[in-house]
C-alpha cells in the first residue's frame, strides 16, 4: 500500500492521453446496461495495466489458466458448491479468458456467475434437510479439511454427501463445545438448579446452532450482489498480474482512503454485528457520541435517518452497509433509533465530525530497566491523510514520540514494526531521517527508467543517535521493510525478530475515470438515471519497485534480521506468509548501490547475536514457541479429521495442551515494568475508557517475551559501549 511521497501522484497527462486513445469501448448515452459498465471496467483496467504497470505479464493461455483456477478457488474454496459436472462446463474457458480480455468480453464471468447462483440456491435448499436429522459421533468417518487435496464432487449426489460430512464436522465441534460448557456448570456450585441436557438434546442444540449459522452465511451470499462478484472477478485478474494490483469500485476507494488517513467523518461509536444485531461496543473518546453522552456501549441501533428524512431500518443489515448510512459529510446530522438493554427505545440526533482512529497512530511507553529507562514506540502502520493537508502523518507523530522519550531520559529506543503492513513511502523517508540524518533512504525504479534516490531532506538533523532496535516479523511488509533495511544498511539499528514479508513494490492509486476517452467521461457525468453510474472506480497499480541503498531489493527476500527470534506469526495463520509464497509475485533483482555512508554505530553484531541466542536457547518460553510452531505446521500438512467424539476430543486436547504449556510459561515470565511518558498522562487519563485501554495496552506489553528479549539486546548494546548522544545536530 505504498504511495509515493506524501501527496497523491497524478499520472502525467501525456500518459493518460495515450491510454485513453487506446480505449475502443464507447459509451453512447443514458440507460446503458450493467454489462456495458463491466466491459468498460475490464477494458480500462487491462489497458491501464498494459501501459503503466511496472512489469505487465503477457496476456496469453498461461495467464488465462491462472485466472481460471484462481477464480474457481476463490468462489468455492471448500469445494461445497461446484461439482465436476459444473467444472466441465467452465473448463472450456480455461484458455479463452485471455482472448476475451483482449476482446472486452465478459462471457466467462457471466457463465461462472450463472452457475454459482444456481449452486447457491441448490445448497440453500438441501443444507436444512441435512441438518434436520440427528448425527451420531461413533463412526470412523474422515473429512479432509484441505480442499486442495480433494477433487470436486462428481455430481449433485456426491456433493450432498460432502455437505453431510462437512456439516457433521461442524455439528460435532459445536456439540463438544456445548457438552464442555455443561460440564463446567456441573462443577459450579451456583448452578445446582441448572437444567442439564442429555447428549441427544445437546446434539439437537448443536444442529440448531449450525443451522442458524448457515442461515446467516446464505443471507450474506444473497447480499453479495452481481457487481460485487464482478469486482471479485476483476481482482482475480489484477492479482494474477501481481499480488498488490487491486481494482476499487467507487465505494471501496472511499474505504481505502479512510484506512490510509486514520480518520473519517462520523459519530465515533464502534459497532459489532454480534448475534445479527448492530450493537455499540465502544464510544471513541472526544467524538460526537462521547461529547453528547446519550449513546452507551450495549445499545442496539435499529434505525438510521439522515437529518429529518425518514429512517432506514438497519436490523439484519450488513454491518458495512449500516456504517455507510451512519457516516457522512462533516457537520451533517444523523438520527439513530437505538434500543437500550432494558428494551426501551430512543432517538439520538448527532452532528458528524472528524473521527480519529487512535489504534493506528504511533504511541510510546517507557520500560523501567536497572541501568536506565528504555523507550518503546509502537507504529502499527505508516499512515498519512492524503486528502487533508492538516491531517495526521506518522512521520510527524514519530518525531513527537521520540522527543517525549528523550525528555524522559531514555537510554535506548525500540521501534516496533511487527505486523506493520506498510503505507506512505514519503513518511518512511522522513522517519529514517530522524535516526540517520540527511542521506539516501531508498531507491525507486519504474519500468524502463533509471532509479531515483529518495533522501532525507537536506538540512534534516539526527533527532536521536543512541542505541536503537527495530522489531520485525513475518507481518512486517513494504514501508516497514524500507525503514528496517535502511537502518540496517546504515548500521544504525539492530533488526530483531524474523524474516519479513518481502513486498518490494510500490503502488499508486490511478483514477480510472481519467483513463477513458473524454467523450465517454462527459456522457458518464451526465448519466443520472442510467445504470452505468458516474464513475468506474480506481486501480491501485504496481508501478515501481523499491531497492535498498545497498542496491538489493526487499522483494521476495524481505529483510533478514540481525538477531533472529523464533517467530509465532505464522503459527496461527491459515496460509504461508510472505511474498515468496505467491506465484504472481514480481521477481527479486538488484541495482547499483546508492552513494551512502554507514554510520557504524552498531559494530558488535556477532557479540549481540551470540548473547541473545544463548538467552533464547535457555528460555523455556521460546523453546515452547518453537515446538508449537512445528506442531501447528504438521497439523496444517495433515488436515484430516476423524468424526468421532473420542478422536475429536483427543485432537483438541493435543492442541490445547500445546497452548496451555505456552500460556503457563508466559505467566511465569518476569514482567516488564512499563509506564507512559509524562507528556501523555493527560491523554491516557482523560476518561474511564482511555484509562482502561491504556492499562490493557501496558499490561499486554509487560507480558511480551519478544519485547523482553529486545530490551535485553538494547541493554547489551548500551553495556558494550554504544554511547547515547542526545544532540540534535550532525557533524
């Protein structure tokens, strides 16, 4: 999700004009069909990719086959809808999609969509019947949970058999949960009068819970409109080009901007779709809801009205659709009809205002250590508000956090980039400048062009030059890798953790409306009653790759930490983590290094690594993390489950035993002692919600064994003679 520097990049007008000239589809006026719009989207997306993408792939039979297999998998990843008979009908398109893309045809999508809708309707009819009959859990039936190892069901009868087995597995899991809950009640002295169910009655309850679950699932399928399915198809095509080129319909583009900026116009109430009800779970401090004080956590929103307009019933509505009704322009009024916990209802009128999502913003803490306090900065993403010049940016916030920690007299600083997926490239450059001063930070190269070097701006001074460690893991990607790589190449910081994601490409948002011919654009703007709409959305397009100042790319290979710590990131993930596991990923390469000079601040890496390795080997927590990681990988490779209560419990107990071992070890770990910087005390004690959130955050950090080991590493850096220089200038 990288954006070049701090402002949106506008594709040069010459390129836009050239691309528009290539487009052959003509919009002829009002009332065009959705098919016309889809053809225009396909044509515009494909022409834009071919002309502007960093390394566009050949649109040939091989590309066609990859798109075909991806979309089949995405639509039916559990192989519960398509039969081999359905696949045989679609198979004729496997090597024709490339030709259809060149001809602006959507024939394959139409065929796929028609079969998909038929199969959804079919499954919706027979799953209730399968759940109407009791299951027994004493027969040695097996279910393969990894659908990639299974063929499609041969026909509808075989498909129903697969559904039966799959539903039995879901009911078995629920039955065991209900039985365990009941057994806990038996042990509770306060539940003497509780009604205890027989196994047969628990099985009935389990089937009913699973029936309600699938009822909600199929409700969501029905809300997945044809345009949404078409968007999924387009994104299968773009992700076959590379993993990060993405098509955004107009509404999704707005959501993307909100994610990047960390702010939006709304009322400041966090919502949850629990039990199919839209319920308020938290009121954001300082928001309109917080200031007015009438909305409470636990209130259910049942209607939403825009000012004095008639209200819209949102009961049973998809959460995202309800959120779109609640958000709106700054200063406008929204009226919510809410149901209290006591059953009463109330209409609450609120004026929308800017809502800051504090969870994405940088924040810091101070870790008490015998030889002097160490600062900790958490940066969950490289955020920037591209739509507002006064919006928050992570580089400015990071500088403020560093200043707070310096004022508190820290002897070293840790920057936590774990699970940070990236963001604004310009802010990475500025943040690197806080620690290395002026100089090259990253090299950026577009297709058929010489690399450009992005530098911390002339005149920038080093804000902090003391001991520095950067925490990374498999979820650290893109901008996180640029910062870690730059500080590693300058030998300015010790990189601690595990191999990073390996995303070395730069994406820019391209307004697709600007890519179509001028006449079509004018007609679209005037189309107020046709289904064509006035916009076709945007394309987040891979247009550049970035390279380290040493010339190597982080693409595929990622950033290898200076000091490795066993990683738990992939332990609980369903898929392999990292660019290197994606067949569509761009290749690794290298270019000449930039003209930079390493600071040499970190000169004893071997010694630091040996000390850390010795601690990790003797640490039972890290040994258990490694053991758990290997165990879960074996479970992923062998995903067959036996559908008997006895074997299911045995498997669950085995997994629980590994988790409990780690939990017990974490409880025994010495806790870190953390506090907030003095400058933050007013903010973190503003109200009861802020106090609770801050307390929970510090508590979780205190038990973080990765952070604890990183503190040890920084201590080693300090003891080995790396002096702290709190000066603000460069020599």
